[in-house]
């Protein structure tokens, strides 16, 4: 099995009471608001120029899940956001940071297209 086909190593410890009842490695979704509560924060603790009250409400209701806002939300909780593309048994963790894209050249497009 190649490195890309091996199962992902999951070192996260779910904080949600719902998730604590699950066996290790379970991937049951936990709502954002539950994670915030488990961390011990109120919405007002997270408010910033980026995370306005309206934005926080939309994020926790899963109405507006753009990556920048979601990443800011998770950072405000003290964590970091991980994103992966999954194709069957293949899992590709994505590094969406600006630093990851520095120096990456776009694929060349043939002139005859």
C-alpha cells in the first residue's frame, strides 16, 4: 500500500460528550457550536472584526461555511482547520495556507489548445 493509500493517522481527541462515547478513530460529525461549548467559550468570546455576531451565527448554523471564516473560527477556539480530499480509500490532506502555494508554478498549458 502506498503512502497516499494508507489510512490517515487521527490523533485528535473529540471533546464533545457525544463524541466521547464513540470508539477511537470514529468520524462522527460534531456541530461547530458544540465544539465551542466544549472548549468553554461563548460566541461573544470569539467576536472579532472577521467573526462578527452575524458571521458566527451563520457559521454555527452551517449557512456560510467559506474556508476563511471557518478557519478563523477554529483558530479562535485554539485549534487549526484540516481539509482533505477523499477518493475512495485515498485521502489527500490539503494545505490551503498561502505559504504552501508560494513558489508553486501553474501547470503549463500547451499552445495548441
